C-alpha cells in the first residue's frame, strides 16, 4: 500500500506538471494545480484500492491517474477565444 501511495503521488505530480506546461494560461495558480493533482491521485488510489482490493497495484495506479486527470480537468477555464454562433439569435 505504501508503494501504491508513493506511485500515485508521483503520477499526480507528473500529470500536474504536464498540465501546467501545456495549459498554463487556462489553469489557476501552479500551487492549486499541483495540490489538486497530488491529492486527486491519492484519493484515486484509495478509491481504486478499496474497490478492487489488494494485489492489483497496476490497476490501482491506473485508477489514481484517471481520477487525478478528471480532477485536473475540472480546474480548466474556458479559452479566451469565443466561439461565434452561426445564427445571431
């Protein structure tokens, strides 16, 4: 369980780093992004570990990455470009 937690923290940090590198203008502060990514990955590892049980380390890490990515996507703000409607009404 300790290695799963450490692995999920590293996954959360890696996802947060990638998000801030590629989507910096659409995200809040780096501190919020890294906190959300790390805690989201830990929460994802916990939920996945409880759902499928011990002995499934790879699946637990995949679940932690998925939940961390979902939580990071919730931080995204709309882009500055506005979509124009085809019809004026």
